[in-house]
C-alpha cells in the first residue's frame, strides 16, 4: 500500500492514458452502435475521472484561488464520472440483454438502476451546497461528512443490481465476456470496501479505471472472436449453398438429359454415358476437378437439341434418308440456342454446339478444324462416337470392342483429336471385360 500511495499520481496518469487508448480503439471496432457509444462514454468518463482525481490530489491544501476551485470542481467530477461510468455500463448491459438470444425483455432491475443513478446525481449536486458527502477545511483539504456512506451505497447498489443481471446471463453469453463483466462489477466493490478503511488512497477509482480499460479491451477481443466466428459460419453457409446449388444443377441437368434420352427408345442412358466417358477422358488428360465436373455437365446436355427433332425421325426403324439426316444435323444449333442463355455455364452451350465437328474440318455445323474446335467439344466428340458404336441402334446391335477400337484408331487426326482419341483407346485397353457399353438393365 505504501508503494501505491507514493506512486499514486503516476499510476493515475498511466491508467488514464491506457483507458483513452483502449476506448479509441474500441470505438473503431465492429461492435454495435449502442455498444460502441456506451464503451466510449464509459472509457472517456473513466479517463476524465482519473485526471480529475489526480488534479484533486495535486491541488489539495493549495490555498490559492486556483487551488480553491480546482479541488472543489475535481472532487465533484470524480463523484459525477463514477455515476456516468455506471450509467454507460448499465446501458451496455441493457443492450447485451436485447441482443442476447433467449433473454426476452430487459430486466426491470436495469431500469431501476437508472433511477438510482439519477438520484445519485441529484444528491451529488445537493451535496455541493449542503456538504452532504464532504466538506473542505480552512487549509483546503477534503473531509468526509457524516452522510458520506450514502455516496457509497448508491454505486454499490447499482453494481450489485448489474451483477445480478450479468449472473442471469452466464449461460447465454461467452465465458470471457461473462468473467469480464463479473470482475467489472465486483472489483470496484472490493476496492471500495478497502478504501473506506484506507483514507487517502484512490483504490476505488483506480480499480474502476483499470476494470473499465480491461472491459473495453475484452469487448474488442470478444467482438473480434464473434466476427471471426460469423465469418466462418458465413463461409460454411456459402460452401453449403454452393454444394446445394451444384447438387440442384446436377439433378436438373440429369433430369433434362433423361428427358432427352426418352425420345429415343434405342439410346436410353446415352447422355449419362457420354458424360461419364467425357469426364474420364478429362481426368486422364490432367484437367482439374472443377473442369472435369464442367465437362461432365456439358456431356449430359450435349444432345439437348434433339428436343427439337421430330420423334418419327429419331425413332425411325432403319437408316435415315438424306433429308432426314439433314434435319438431325440441326440439333447442335438447336441445342446451342437453348443453352446459350445459361451465362454462368457457357461451356454447356459450347459442348452442345460443336460436338459433331471433325478434327479434319469435315464436320458440322460450322466446319471447324483442329484446335479451332473448342477442347470440351473435342472431348465429347470422342465419347459420343464411342457410345454410339457401343450402343444398340434400330438397324444394328452394339459393335464388338475390337471393331470400335479400330474405328477410333482410324479416326485419330481425321474425325477425332488424336490426343483425346488416344486416351479413349487407353480406357478401352483397360476395359478387358468390355464394361464401357450400353447396359440395357441399368439404363432402362
């Protein structure tokens, strides 16, 4: 205690500076507007109280005119700012109750607190004219009055009521914030009791400033944690939303592909198989996962243009006439027209539009050649041709694997991109049981 007594003025100055720094920093935090205002009032009041208390000690006993007024003004401000701190902390706890889930209405006790604080300010003003709390002797020294205990009862009552509210929130707010609020209300009470018996020390005021600075700092930390947790939750929700969106797109695309395939009783599951073969080719060629998923979706909808082809042509028994084949050849353009409005996935339209282009430039609808053909379409072209040869048609059964292999080998560099055709051949060589073909039981 002797150390505190001898260094009390320096300690007051340091505490006031810390309180101001933390308060300013807290004002620019991400707390709610009301919380920031309450912390600003609380921190500013605490710092000003400390400065006033320091000046009151400096000028006590100074019998000059300046000393006369400084001692009286500063002592009044010390008592006033204690009540201002309590008002702002009461405001903070009120806002905490409003913003905490499961609390419901703000406790009536906090409203009673405001009345007690108002009465305290009124009695403080009365004291300046009656000496209710304190007086000054001939040498300008501060002296406690007989009713001084009232100036203790009021702030003690306010802190006890606040503590009862904080205690009720213990299971609804974070442990760090709860502990801080508890210390904020309890420590000044303990310091006040000690100071009552240790006249000449500002233990209560120093404790109030220290706890105010600590409280503002912890609020900043707690708010930072809440903000970080909110960002994590937001990120998780965004990821989940993206997953749900992909799932919805996949399900919608699969349903549309099934509707397309349903037009042709001989090619059930064609779109799905082309999508799967295209994805396999993309994976082996080293495409990243997101591109492989895009290619799968493009493969699912590559034949969407067949919606615009008459059923009697699609389901005709036997080979098509030149006129009928000319109608069939319009389905890439029809598909591109249908899908071009999907701006978030332009690759789907590209796959539908160009999957019948040939590497040597003899394909349709644009007659593109080589790498002029979009890569996604070159991949789908190989997968589409493979499934066409390994599926039943109205005029033939699925071709033997060795015949299919020979056709793809022959088409390298003419019908197909040689790189992707070679990957398809690798897949065939690994498929010793010839499982990569139409499965009537599964597809129908």
